């Protein structure tokens, strides 16, 4: 294996990691603060990508598109919250699973009806197109670096929001002990709405940012949603810090495992067996990682609830 | 020298910096009815949780009949004979009254990894359950859905469940809480009949009941036992009077 | 003597029994094959009802067992072993082992964690199947034909296969009915209502819940065996997480913890899918909102409605 490939794949892993973080950050709070199982969070990501694609096509500029897509994604999330989710907070998990599953089916189909089944493509913004030489022999697409940088910037921003603002402290307190926060006289309904809208917008942002490098298609959020679950389980429900660390772990393990698993196995097995086993094992790595973390820490790495 | 039924050695539970029970040591001989009293927040319920295994202790040792059971969890201790009731009634509301008790019998009679044969038709289980229901005076309620019982009857049912589990130590967390005078009299009478047949640890706020029932009483204040003695001695203990009984007996 | 609560299951099974006698349904046996599919998914839904309805454990990875059962047929067939007497035990044993391993980890957790972890393990099985390049990978593989029973090709006809599935459904239903009313089942039902009460009288629930999880997974493996045989095709699509979701929908549509409801729910779901997809390519556009509305306004599913109509209450 070449060192350059290792660097490239590490960066790819980081990029997947921050993407997962953007989606997981909101969802882990929805789980932690509201104890609400929202399977439909992945469609927020998809909606973000579609909105970005649509507005970019309309305005002819990705940044205008993004600027329009974010409030639209927020609005969409708030509408869902208003019409459906808030009626489910008091229900048991099973009802929540069923309803949000229904929403996934609906929206995956709806985007097909509205935008067609064929994947949409979004051009990379002009000034961030092309690749940059990071070191001799190591070319890396600028846009992917932008994704990584913006993800890390948002992580820092979230960290500041969570620790320095009143609303952030309330949210953190809510993740630790929701009944106590409502006993303090805080309007818990409004708090939920803010958390929810914020999560929807972050997921939408993630979708918009990857629109130029992935194909925008129906169901694009589904598989990512499950990776997000793995992230939240490893990080600990309700913990932003846990989500960040777990997201990077999952992104790196998944990406590096897929590209280097077979060659590492070659040290122990003959080449064809190594290739085959490696291909079979690589996609399972993150689940094995999750199982291992759970075995030692059933509530994840950074459990918010005491 | 006889081995005590239950022995607590330096039991402690803290939530953060707060010591809810603090270095509690207590020896309870076989068949004693031992009452715990103390102001609200003294740690009585926490201590019951620790003895039953619902909460693990931060430090200390618990001996049942001389055997160290500190490491066992709630169901394991129940199988060893430590059975408890809960302050807030804990039953299976959609099961019949009889089946609530039959499940407790089932827990102590043979394996429950039996996949064939209707459990609700097992005479061995039902007979023993009926006996326990008769004991607490709920026989005529056997086929009623447990959720439909009155509050006092639910307290009686919970006692029947505990008895059917064949305890050697019975932990009762405010069995009279929320009952009216008549229901309370029925339950007190029941406790009096159980007294001397098994070891009982009783938390109760009804002082009349406590002082008439208990062999010995421990007074718990801020997580510490400040006195353990006979009811008469506790009544006369000046320290207890100032700390707790002062107003009530003045 | 027939009890009132036995009327419903008896009429369901009677309907399944007489359907093939009603006529030929044309050469392609279209209706017969749809109802066969309904019965196969009914087996899967009944098995899921054991953990979801009776155990109150929201498992979102149940389709994995469907896939494992199907791949047992596919992989063995690819190596020339088409004997059901080998395939069925293989399907059941591998399903049981997968349930034992994943259940032992998932059941250490509760609530949302449990949902997400079962989902993740289901997805793990899915990706494992995708990576099996030798067995078709993403595309899956076509089987050489239906399984043989002691060397005989006796379920080749749709009608014969229909009765095989019917027999399996009855066997699974009866077994599950026995389990839920047995001593073991009573512990599981008790834990659904009040786990702390059950532990306080001495039941260590983990062992019971793991056991019911393994039983449910194993029975669903049987459904997988049948599914592979019906379609004579095996692919990772059998174990997508959407499929797991659909199984939950089936159980919930029919009403939790009643077994009969799981069968009715499977029938309702598949017939609705079949019916709607005749009218529109986008049937999920109507089915999705329908689900949301069911949750918001009609609690208890089909069986809830049935119970309200007849005043019966099944085994709760």
C-alpha cells in the first residue's frame, strides 16, 4: 500500500466522518432530549440535497442555492414537527418508528415524483473546483477539503453553542434529565422545536454540501441514516462530543477498512482468500466496532444520561 | 452464637457528593420484625433498594444467613429469599390477580424454561397462589384483572405476591401508604400474623403500626442509623426524640 | 367446544385451506402465488410478534433472518445440495446462531439503543450478503429449482408448494401459541408489563429475552427458506432495513401481541401493496401517509378494531 493512498483515504474517511457528524449531531439530541425515535432524519439530508440542487439550478450559483436551501430545509423540518412529530412525543417508541417509517416511504417516493428517478447532479462551485497538491504526489479535490473544513467549523460552533449559551445549556440539561428541565418551567415544547429544526437544518446542510460530489437520488439518506445510528450508539445518545468522535471513528474505520482490509489480511492469508475475506469483512467493520464498544460500554463512549 | 438472618456491614450509597446511606451497619436475627423509621429523605427506601439489589452499593458488605450476597443482583437475591414490595404499587395490571401470584410461585417452583403446557392451568402453581391470596384475604378476587382492584387490595396483592415467592427475608416499603383506615387495619392485622414466621424489614410512616408491630426499630437520619433498639427504648431515647420523634410524641 | 377467541384463527386457516380448492386461477396460478407469499410473510410476522408484541422489544433487524434462511438455500444449492432435510436445519441453525450473537449484545441495552442496534446488525447482514461475490453479490442468484424432499421434487407445482407453506404456517402458529401461554411465555408477557416486578420475584429477564429472540429469529429463518423456494431467487434485497420496517408494519397493522393479528397484518400489507401497485407505480406515496394516519388516529391496528367489534381480548 502506498503512503499517498493512505493519506487520500484518511482524508476521505474524515470527509465521511464530518458528514456523519452533521447528520448525527441533530439526531442524537432528538433522541437524547426528546426520547423520540426519528427514522426520518435521513430524508432531511436527502431533502437538503434536492433543495440545493433545485435552487442551484434556478439561480445558477451554488452559494445562492445553498442560501435558499438551508432556510427551506429548516422550514420543511419545522412543518414536519408541527404536523406530525409533536403529536408523537408522548407515544411509545413503536408508534414513532411506524410513523417516521411512513414518512420515509412517502418522501422517498415524493422526490421521485417531483424530480424524477434519475439522479440529479450539481456542479462544484467554480472557485472550489479542481484539486490541490497537498504534498508531492498527493492531489486532493478542493471541494472535499471544503466539506471537511465546514464540518469541523460547525462542530466547533456547536461546541460553543452548547456550553456558552442558555439554550445550549438547556438542551444539554434536557439530554441528561428531561423531566427536570420541564420542572424548571422551561417551555419544553419550544425547546423540542428548536432542537428539531436545528437538527433538520444541519442534516439539510450536509445533504447540500455533498450534492456536488454524490448523485442526488431518492433514498440517498437511508443508508447514511443507519451509519448515523451506529455513530450515535457508539458516541452515546444525547452527546454532541460523543457524536463527533464516533463519527470520525466510523468514517475512518469504514473508509480505511474497505481500502486496506484486504491488503492487511494478505499478511495472514493467501492473496485470493485475503481479497475475498477482506471484501466480506470490510463493510462489517463498523458494526463489529459498535458491538465491541457496546460490550464494554453499553451506553456508548460518552453517555449523557447519568 | 447463631448466625443472623441479615447482616449489613458498612453499607454506603452516594449519588455524586451526596451520601444517601452512610456507613450503615445492622444485624437482624431470624424472624425479627425490624422497622426503619426516619424523616423523609433519610435514605430508608434507598437502603431497601440496596438490600434487595435494585441499587448496587458503593461500598459495604451484605450477608444473608452468613452468606455474602453483595455481588448478586435483584433477581438473584430474590431467588436467595430476599423479596420486596415497592412504595408505589408494583403489579402486573393486565394479568388476573391469581396469575400475578402464580407467577411468583412459578419463580420458585421448577424451571420456567418450559415452552409447552398452559401455565395458567398448572394446578401446583394455582393452588399455592390461591393459598397466598387466601392468606391476605383476596381469595374472592382471584379472577379479577389486577388493574381493577382497589388501592388497598393492590397493596394486599403485592403482599400475596411477595409471600408466594417464599421469602426468608421480606422487605416492605411503606405497605400502608395511601390506604384508608379500614384497609390499613386489614394490612396491619396481616403483618401481625406474618410476624414471627419470617424475617421482616419494614419501612412505615404509620407510627402506631410501627410501634405495635416491631420487635426492634432503627432510626435513620441523613443516611446514618442513630439508634437501634426496642420500641420502648426508642420511644425513650432522648437523641431520637430531638432528631425525629420530638414533635410527634411531645 | 370452540371458544370465542378461537373463531378468528380457525376462520383464517379455513380460508387458507379452501382457497386452492376453489379453482385453478388460470395457468400462472397468480392468486395462489400471492397467497403463498402472504403466508410466508405471515410466518415472519408471527415470529416478529413474539419479540415485538409479547416481548415489547422493538427489533428493527428481523429481515436479516429472512435473508439468512434464503441464503442457506441459495448457498447450499450453489454447491449442489438441494435437499431440504439439509437446507432447513442449516437455515434454522444459522439463524439461531446469528440471533444468539446479536441478541446477546443488543439485549444488554434498552429503548432507542435496542432499536438502533438491531437495525445496525440487520444492515451488517445485508452488507455481508452484498459482499458475497461468489453468490451473486448485489445482484443475487437464481436457484436451479425448488428444494428436494428426501430426493423427491414434490413441491415443484404451485399448489403443492402452497400446501407446504400452509403446513409450515400452522406449525409455527401452533408452536407460538403454545409458547406464549406456557410458563416461559408467561414470564415474557409479565416482563412486557412490569420488568421490575418480574425481577423482584426472581426472574433474570436477560436469559428469557435472549431465548425468545433466538426462537423468533429461528422461525423467521424458516420463512426465509420458504421465500427463497417460492421465488427461486436469493438476493440481499430480502434483508434490507426497509424490509425489516415492513415486517414491523405488518405486525402493527394487525395489532401487537395477538399472533392472529400478525397473519392478518401480513395479508393486509401485501394485498394493499399488490392492489395499489396495479393502479400506480407510486403506491408508497399513498401507503406512507396511510401509515402515519394509522399511528396518529387508529391505535391497536386491525386487531384493535376486531377486538372493539367483538369484545374479545386475546391472551393479554
